[in-house]
């Protein structure tokens, strides 16, 4: 009776050892063919450029915003995509509402969210059937420096209403909808900095933006060919008299980081 018991134990032990050997063989085979287990990484920003049709008053798929391959090897922000609802952005146009050609160079317009990044994203991802309610930025830079892509750069974000850029060649603006005032939206790349908690009001100043936000803004601008002279603010282009963002923006601190990039050196 005891011999049979030891025989069963031996069978169980042998089966267990065999199973362990098979498991190790399978694991080794998996690593050889598929590599080591990979963590789930955040999706890299990926935008599809749509080919625009030809004809009068049709949008252009390539409006001049060119990305460069230059990166500062010492800094790379976290990035994620939170696409806006299609009702909150549109196409860029080659001609205005009256058939006149539009050939402005790209412009970067800086904003602030006033509220949190999530609050802004929720607004942009909400369907807005009325034109007067539609709003968006191309990118948001969170307090930790994360760059959040909201509208593809080849599309027209609705970041500024009644607005004009006073450039060296005179005032620049465009009417793409005769029902609304002219705007810089057709040639603007809108970037918004998330406001500190003490700035969630209409005061003229607040405690300012984080060092990471300035670094990420400089990094983002270094990826484009938008010249420094065409980086402006919502307050500067606004003609409604109601915008003052981005409040407490430290231009010297931003330019200090921007000029670290060889193509942007002062």
C-alpha cells in the first residue's frame, strides 16, 4: 500500500517537472520569435493630411506649416492626442469669402485655458452645431509640460474671433465666413497654456506658467518654421477688446529656451 502511494507521488512530481520544462521551452520560443514583453506605450501623435479638392474657395491641405526634424536632445515633452469634435474645427482656405486669394504666412497665437486642460478638452470634444459656439486650439500645454494635440495642424482651429495681426506688411486677417468678423484663424496655429489655479478669474495677472510649460512651448515652436516675429498672443491680435491672454507670460524666459535651438538662436 505504501509503495503505491510513493508511486503516485513520483508520478505527480514527474508530471509537474515535465510541465515546468514545457513551460520554459514555450517561453523561450516566444522570446525568440516575438521579443520580450512590451508595455503599452502612449500613441504617438499621428495626423492624416487630407488632399483638398480643386476649385474656387476650397481649402488647402498644405498651407505652409512645415515641421522640422530638429529636436533638443536634452528635452522631449510627454505628448498625447485628444482630438476635438469635427464641429469645432474646419479647413484652411486658399481664397476668402469674396474670392480673393489668401496667401498669409503661418502665425503662432498663444492663449491660456483659464480652467484646467480637461475642462478645455471637454469643451472642444463637445458637438457644437451653432457656428458662434465652436471653439478650439491646435495644442494645449499642461502644467507638467505635456503637449496635448487637439486639432491637426493642417486644419483651421477656431481660437480667435475678431482678430488682426499687425505685421511688417500691414494688417493681416481673413474673412472666410461673411457672417462673422475677419480673423487670423485661417493662417494661425493656436497654442494654449494651462492656467494656474490662481488665474481662474478675470484678473489681469496670476502666478504664471511652469518652467516645463516654457520648455515645451519652445520645443513645439522649434518643430516649425514659424519665425519668431510671427509668434504672438491672443491679446495682441484681438479686436474685440475682451481678450488678455496669456496673462503673466514671461517672454524673456520663453525666448531663453527657444534660442537654445540652433535654428532659433538669437
